[in-house]
């Protein structure tokens, strides 16, 4: 085939050269670079889930009744419950030191301060409350310490994507939905499809996953939570990504992503 002169390829033909502007590096604006980094991070860190091949726990669809367990040994986040025995010390005022039992309504009586609501509070929160009651009227700058002498209330640990994780007393019968509400409810990034309950039962560590959406809508039974159970609410990677995006790149807050 004979090519026209304009298209002929010979040894004298100059090699192809790309336009200089096409060879320059592409500059990505900082907000979108941050956006890409957040997306990559969120994609790598999904919600908590159960591995049916786990050797640490026995994964089950439902949980049997729990075994009897020893009480928790750490009270940093423990919330005082009825019948717990506590000791309140006012530094420098020995006669105000009081050791006693929280009544069934959650109240604890203190000299001068009177009855204070101890139920549902951590030791630090109760100490701060008593200091406020004593300050000014009885003492200039009271320093109060609260120690847990004996736990007599049943305890449950609520962790994960809730507004106030911690160790809470069980008063009466407590269901899974009530347990999450006790921790001030699920957070904005919670994955309600993935709520895991850990329990020591039948001589082994067991775990089961529940769907809080189905429980709320009545499609699934609301399981009973027992003393020493651990409830972990999963976190949605997508919801966390969008939250981090709003905090990191406020200017993109006006855009609503279509998922």
C-alpha cells in the first residue's frame, strides 16, 4: 500500500513528543486528598462482627442462661446500684466519713449533705455531687472520695458505638434494647444490625449477634441481658466516614452523598 506523503513513516520521521502541558504532574486539592484518605481508612475498618471460626468464643444464634461468675474487679466506670456497700471519705473531716449501703431507691445518707442520689453514678460522679452539697455552706473546699466496698448489684458492660459506654447495674429485668438505652442510646455512627452479646455459659465463652432494628420493629424477640454480660454495639464504617468528613472538611458539608 502506498501512503500519502503526509502519512508516510520513514527513518526521517521525528519521534512523537507529548505536549508539555500534558506531562506536568496533576495537583490534587487538599480537601479532596483528605477525602480520599478518609475513604481509604474507613474502608479498612468496618463494623465489629463475629467470626464463626473463632477459637476464642463459641458463636451461637441464641445464648443459654449464664454461669455464675465472680464480680468485676475494676470499678473505674462502675455505676453504683441498690444494695451496694460504699464508703465516703471527706478529707480532713474524719467525723464525716460514712460507710453504708445504698438503699433500694439508690439513695445514700451523708452527715450534713443528707440523702444523695448514688444510684447510677460512678464513684467520681458521686464524690463530685457530695462536694457540691458541702461546698460553701459547710466546708470551703471539700475533698471527697468514694470507694466501692462490696458490689451487690448485678452488672452489665455496655461498649462500642453507644453514647456513654460503661459498667451499669441491672435493676430488675433488663432486655438488650433497654441495655443500649441505659448507655444513653446508640451513637450516630452505630451499626444497629450488628449488636453482639458475650456471655459465660455452659462452661465456655459464648457470643451471639442481634439486629437491634429488627428488635425495635418487633420482628425479633428482645433478649434478656444477665449479670456479667458484655454488650458491644457495632459501628458503621460509612457513618463514621461521613462524620469524620464533616469534621475534617466543613466546606463539603453542604453536599449530600448518594450511597
